[in-house]
């Protein structure tokens, strides 16, 4: 199973993010990039599995209610770290929406 090691990394990074003894700089320079990079890897693995299921004709959509504000906030946090490595300032201004819940697969 491809996802097992990434699930372990995700769990460990979440524990480290909640650990109050870790400095903010370590959290932002090491733990957050680990967490977000792992999420990207998990997404790529899921896309690969979905692609193969589609080839076999066994792909089924699983609509999920998602908080768009939270998703965008996480994406911006992932990109901010990479941008900071290149001395680029990334800004994101959230528009107020009546509802931020959307259905995605």
C-alpha cells in the first residue's frame, strides 16, 4: 500500500505541530513544510490510484463537502514557504463569501 508511509509522516508531523515545546522557527521552517509536502505527495498518490481505477473502469466519484476557505488557506500556507525560499512575498486576500462550503471530489 503506497499510502501507509505517507499516513505515518502525516501523523508524526501533526503531533509535532501540536507539540508546545517546538520553537516557532522550527515549526515554520521544518515541520510545516514536511506536513504540506506530505499532503502534496498523498494527493499525487491518490491521483495515480484514481487514474488506474479509471483505466479499469472502476472509478467512482465520492462527493465531499469541503470548506473552501480552509482549503485556500492551506494552499496559501504551502505556497508561502516555497515563495519565501525565493524571497517572494505571497499575499492572499480572502473575499467574504456567504458560504465557503463546496462539494468536491
